[in-house]
């Protein structure tokens, strides 16, 4: 019986080692339509802050990385179905998403912001937005916030597949304001020629109540399948390493003049 038990243990260990991954190859996903974090270049490749951070993490882990372009709406389902191994697409860490996937520690943090013409009296609250058309990218934290706290209470929420589409309609006068991640709005619109004449309207939104903070989230993290906890651990260690080495700051300065990591 002892020999049989020992044999079973050896077989179990062997089976476990056969399926364990060393993560020397990692498939990473991003949207390619969320400047300056992830954009699609003329040659079809993806570039931006998210992409640079992902490549730096892979270099730190000595892993070969490949990138998969994935529409935002299908990000988490595609991760769960093993189309790729990790999402690096400026995804906020929220309670709703944590029920489906695991996240690394944050790699940056950003509040939400209402974007309107300079001097606009609009503010990100129900009284100010009554009767106004507010554009959001579908499935984002801004969409979730607007849906939960504003929709059906005065403002008309207009949803777009891509953030750039919201800015196009804002410029054309088809809506009164866009509601988006502040850093995306800063790097992807306000500092661009098409963003001249626009600014943040009112205060940035971090969440005034526990319920609001639960929607805004805990920062931006890398999403990984729940069963791939070893990959999450490796990514977390690599994040610590690139911040300690100065690589993170080197990448950050390419895109933003201010600290985006926070406390």
C-alpha cells in the first residue's frame, strides 16, 4: 500500500509538472484605439504607453511576447476563452471585473473627467448635466459610472465603440460633453490639434462615496485568468523591478509630463 501511495504521488507530481507553464511565451492583448495608451500604427502594429509597459515587463521576465489586437467589448470573454494570456489595455480594476478575472497591482491610476468646450459651465453632476448629451466609450469605467449614476436621471448617455468617435461627435457639436478617463483625454484629445478649445469641465471624478469609488476602481491593472496566478505573480514582480530600475519612469516621460502612478 505504501509503494502504491508513493507511485500515485509521483504520478501526480509528474502530471502537475507537465501542465505547469514557465511563461517564456506570453500573448498580450490591447485595443489599439485608445491613444496615447494603445494605438494602431500605419503598419498594423500597436504602440503606446500600454504596449511599451508590456514589452518592458516581458523583457524583465525574459519572455517572448506577442500582441493580439482585440476590440474592447470582447476583451474579458476573449481572455477567459484563452485567445490570449493577459490584457494590457488601460483596464480599471473594479469589483465587477474582479469577479471574472484577476488583476496585477496597478501600473497607473487615473480619475474620470468631463470634457467640454473651454469655459463651459458643465460639471460632472446631475444638476449640471440635465438635458445634455454625454458621450462615453461603451464598456469603459466612464460608461459604467454614467450608466449607474446618471442614466435616466437627466442626461442622455450616448455610447461609442471607440473613444475617438466620441471626440469626433463632440467636435461636430452632436453632443455637449465627453466623459472619459482623464489621462486618455489628456493624451488622446486635449493635447492634440483637434482638442484645442476643449478642457476638463469641473472637477475630476475619483468617487465621492464608497459606491462611486467601487465603480471608478482601484487603478489600472493587467487582467489575467483566475487560474493563472503564477503569471499574475510574475507580472507583479516585473512591475516592481521596472519601477525600481527607472524603466517605468523612462516610458512614462515619453507620454506624460506628470506622475501617473500615484500613491
